[in-house]
C-alpha cells in the first residue's frame, strides 16, 4: 500500500507514479473478470427479468410485453404448484437427515484413531462418484421385482416396496439417494469443525462432572459446532432445492407428476417445450427461493474463509 | 482420552460399549454408502442371469466381465466421454484461474477506481446459482450458432466468482513488504502476481481446482441443455444416453459402463485423499 512507499522514503513524485501504475494494473487485471461477469452472470439476469414480462418464444421475430401474466399463470399452474410442493418435501427430508446424520457420523469418526481414515474414505466416496451412474445403480437395487433390496425385505418377511413407482414413496426415495450423495461432504465439514474445538473444553466439562457423552455433547460439542451446523444447513438447503439429476434420470417427474421438482419444471418448460418467457418466470421464482439462503451462505463464507 | 479422575471399572466397561456401538453404527452406515458401488462392480462381471438372483453373491459363478465391458465399449464411446469430460473440466479450470487470479490479486493488493463496486458485484455473483443465467445463455448460444460445441459447455463457467472470492482472501494475507520490495527492484505487477504471489497460494489454488473439477465433471444440467450430439457428451450425459438406449436393459453392460464412467474421479480421490478433503474443507460449498 502507499504507506509502505512512504516507509521506503520515496519522494511524492514516485508515490504518485506508483499510485498511477497500481490503478492501471488494477483495472487491467480486473477487466477480463468484469467483462465475463457481465456476460455470463449480470446481463443474463437482466434478460431473464425482461423475458419474464413478455411472450417471447425461441425464434420469434416480434414479442410483446404481457405484464405479470406469466407470474399469474405460474401461480395457477397445477404442475408448478405440485413441483414446488414436491421440492419442499424433498428439502424437508434431505436437510435434517443430511445435516444430523452427517453430524453423528462425524462425531463418531472423529473419535476413532486407527480407523478414522478408513471411514472417512468410505463416507466420502459417493461425493466423488458420478450421480447419474450411481442413480442407475440405485434403480437396479430398488427394482420392485428384481432388486436385491426388495429381495432382502421379502427374506425378512416384509412386502415388496415399489420405491420409485408408488407416488407417495418416490420423493422420500429420491431424498434418501440425495442424502446418500451429500452425507460425506457434510461429514468432512463437520470433521473440520470438530477439530477446531479445543480439547481443554472437554477436560473442563469433565471436571465439572459432565463426563457422560450426552453431557459432553450438549455442553461442548453442540454449542461449539453451532456456526458449522448453520453453514452446513444452508449449503444443504441450496443443494437440495436444486434437485434435478435423479429426477431427470430415474423418474422423469413420474409417476403421475409425483416427483416433478421446480428445477425439472424449469428445464422442461425452457429447454424441452421452449416456452422461454414462461421458463424465465419460473427461473425467477426458483431464484427467489434460493436467494435468501445463498445470501446467508455468502455471509458465512465471508466469515469462514480467512487464514 | 479419558481424564485423570479415577477411571472406575464401570467407566472402562462403558468405554468398551461405546466403542462397540460406534463401530456398529459406522459399519451399518458404511454398508449403505458402499451398496451401489459394490453392486455396480459386482454386476459388471456377472452374466445377466446372475445379476438379479434372489441370493446376492459378491462373486459370479461364471465370470462375465470381459463380455460386459466389451459390449459396453462397443455400444457407447465411453472413453470418448471421459476425454470430453477431461477437455471440458481442464478448459474451464485453466480459464477460471487465468481470469480469477489477477482479479483476486487486484482486489486484495491494488488500489484502483471501482474496486469496491467490483467486489460488491463478485459477492452478488456468489448469490446467483448457476442455473439462473442458463436460459438467456442458451438463447445467446443458439443465436450465435455455437450449441453442440465444447465452447458452449465451458463458456458459462469461465468466470468463477467463487475463485475470485477465495483467492482474494488468500492473497490478502500475503505480506505487503515483499510485494513492495519486488516493486522497488523493478519487478512488474504481472510478474509479481505469477512469479511471487501465486506460488505461495498453491494450497488455495489446489483446493479450488478440486472443487471446480468435481463440480463440472459431475454436472448434468448444463451439458444436457447445450449438447445433443453424443460425440460431445461428458461422462454424466453420456451415461444418460447410454442408460436410455436399447442396451440400457442389458444390466451387465450398463454396470460395466457405469464403472468406466465412475472410475477416474474415484481413483483420483483414492490417490489424493488428503488433497480432496482439504479442498472441500477449504471451499465448503458446492
């Protein structure tokens, strides 16, 4: 900074020169990023906003403003209402299960010494797998007649469960796959949070008579893990709200629309039916839901990422 | 790590019990986590008749791996998908770093007009999910006639606001004195960035690289939108084409295909486990 220049005893002329070079370099370094930011992010958002008030379709020469008609249509569209409901149900399962199971696993793994890396690898593996390939495997495993999971249930004396073809079960089943995919990711974040808890706190709690694992958890782990838990919850919410891959591969929104989700509806309207202005409206609705959480996530990132 | 307080006998027994319980929970979970992976590998070497037998076995009676992998590789250009994935991920990462590093350095260490505004825009960009600009970008690419190209798959991700954000934080802690000393020695700003500051930021760059490659290798949404030519498909899209095709009902071949598609990133993870986990811990966002 300029104070450092002063320390080195440069004359004001040199400092002004330095300031000029800095400005020039700064602008030069930032310009490519700024141009790309405008082209790939900001301009598209403006276009999205404009589109949502028109009746534009791909290839159309002329289009008109239709005011809030698209938004009104979306509110009354049974597909959109159902998609939103399904998405929220999915989120309502994935967020608590994905956060608390990951926390439990992390606490158990954290205390292991010899087997720690063994469990770390196993639980993290699904994060690195291609979800599409794994979803196909889940489809085999869950097959109502042929799948090993149903064979196992039958051997235990239960009835066969049509996991992906029964409307009431399809979202919970997709949610279970979603939890499977992200639990290792959340576990790693919790493990980092657990490592940051000073050991003395546990020793102090022990001296205070809180030596039972449940006491230790309530008195030390849970409060100290608070910021991590918050961050993981927000990240999980955003991931869950964007559920798309498993729907697109396993169910195509079926049976009878019972697994249509918001992002899948956006995809169909925009890129399959080419109702572009309507899809733009749906994208804005999607954006509105995620925005609160992404703002919170950014706030946390700002506090978390420091060295 | 129990304490200096007299460890009574009940306590020792409780420790044993909790150890046993921990492993029981963790192992049960581990079975759930490994289930599709194990099933995939086992099915890829079984003949069709054995895959769905009522009694699940880990090893086939008739080894059918050669046939399954052969039929997978002849029906879909699986290695082509992997190469496409590498081209797309590599291209995205290189441009992301080339653009983000100077910008992050400018935001961290240089005074220039518009700095605050730029940083505000970067933070705003962090709040926008990648699916939001997809529609206008698709329209633009369609008008430009660049759908079904590598460029269309990579371009929306050339700018990573996250990379700028992460690296800016990292660069900020770099000592000003060293930069100042380099300037006095007549080293240009560009050289300061790439020769002096970047080598010290290696952990953050590696962390971001892991984050970026995992995200784009496994991304289905955007390639599905801009690519219809199977020759350009990335691994997830290729897998989807493969599963939808007629061979999709040949479970042995499909499992073999899934194994090939999944292997590179899983192997990379197993080889560089610490890098991956450190990367995720540092970035912590999907």
